[in-house]
């Protein structure tokens, strides 16, 4: 994986990660009773995975969000078997799940070219139906992106997440950026977390839901600590780490299993070095150090960070190392996932091969 400095930005406010669609298969065509002619079946609706497609493009191109397939042709003396109605395809991003309105999973599209039948066309008129056609299947479906970014940033307001992204990308923006290489690698700057997010305070569940759909997490903490307002207690850098850990745990403990990098920001400040030594001492012995704080701050399960990186978004201190570690961490995860997918495909193939077709090398076959 080769990283370059070319960067493009995506404004989070315009980002669409799920969409609801109305789909209707085409009705069948009329049969022809006097000649026994069969009406054509109605067309089907397919959702097809296509690279460089976004849910926002679907929303913009089809504001009504309605898709209807073609009607089957009627049987006639010129064509006793009516032609099938034209299928309709909905091109969607790679990496989506498709569900019905009641939450039933219809399938997933994980690779380009994957396709899923979401509404079947009606049958053409035939002898069994009195030569009358049936209507196509009608459904409301939801398309949900399973993954919105490689890295999701986790941090309280004023931790410097936006400044960090600006410094990493060399471009002024307070939104998420994508570092280009042979594959897209994205870092999503999501709305600032606040204490109580797990009970839906602030952006609450919306923020935490998006974190579920990132490969890895990157905690960003102000080395000088954090205080949301004059009415809330001051939190040291280590206490801030514990609180962020706690919010994720209370929302969904599985989030703590994601690989995570801890970024200590604002290392250009005069008191930063002394505070960093104090923080490192706490991180080296998290369990013992956490007992110094109130119980409501202490998570049951402590986050295990793959790397702890001191940086300054203002001066650029530590940013080259941070980029390198992000790359390394994602490469390692991609290797693990690729090996896992290969093993899964091999196991699936073995299950599909009939036992009788597997040769017994070196053994005589029973007569």
C-alpha cells in the first residue's frame, strides 16, 4: 500500500449511509385462451453492487426512490409466448446490507457485481391461472452501508480532532478526509461525543451507531484534559480516556474489540511533556490507576490500544509517525481479513462438492 499526499474531502452533513426504496416487480402479460398462449412474466428488480456508487447518488438521481420493472408482453397470434418484462437494476455501493421494513435481512453485497433479487415479477397468464396474469412483488426495502470508513475518530469536543484532520491533509476542512493510495483509506470525523452519549445525549446514538461501521477507532485526547462547561467537572487526559472507553462500553461493548490507536494531541503546549509522562504512567498500569477515579467513570473492560502517539496538530509533531502507524494497522487488518475470507470460501467450496466426487487417492474403490 503506497500512500500519497493527495487528499479529497467529503462533508459529513451531506453523507448518506442508509436509504429506503419502494420496489415493484412488473406484472405478467395476458394469456391467449383460444390458442393456449402464455403471457410473459413481469420483470424483476435487482440491487447490483457497483464501485464508485454512493447512496447519495441514488437519492439525488431518483428523488421519489421508486423502482418498477417492466410488464410482461401479452400473448398474441404473432407470439403465443409473450416476452418477459424488462428487469430494473438499482446500482448501489459495494458493502451494503439489504433489509425489509420489518428488519428481515434479504442479503448483502460485498463485491462488485454482486446482485440481489429484491422484487420478483408476476407470472404471465396461463391455463392454470385462467390465462390471467399476476401482479409483481411489491416491497419497501432499506439499503444500509455496513462500513462508512476505515477509521472513526473518537473524542470529546475541543480535543482537536478537526485540527488534526486538517493538519494530516494539509487542507482546511473540519470534515472527514480520504487519503488516496492504491485503495481508498478513509478517516471519518464524526460529531463530537459528550458524556452521556450512550443514553442519547448530544448526537448520542447516531454518533455511536456510525462507529460500529468503521474498521478501527482512533481516540483523540487533549493532553491538558477536558471540561465541557463550567457546570461539569474537569477531566484529566487519563480520565478522559476512561470516560470515552466507558461511553463506548455502555452503548455496545463489542466496540471495545476493534483495533484502536490513542492520539495525544496539543503536545506543543508548555506543560505537555510533564502531563504526558503522567499519562504514560497511568496507561502502563491502567487497572490500578483507574481505581483513583469515581466508579461511574471506570469501565468494566479497558480498551487495549495498539499504539499511543503524541502529536501536535499545530506544529506537525508526530504526524508522519501517526500516518505510518495508521497505514501499518490497516494493512495488518486487511491481511487478517483476506486470509479469513480465503479460508471461508475454501470451506464453502468443500461443503458444495459432493462426497462421491472426491477421489480416494491410493485406495481401491468398492465394487
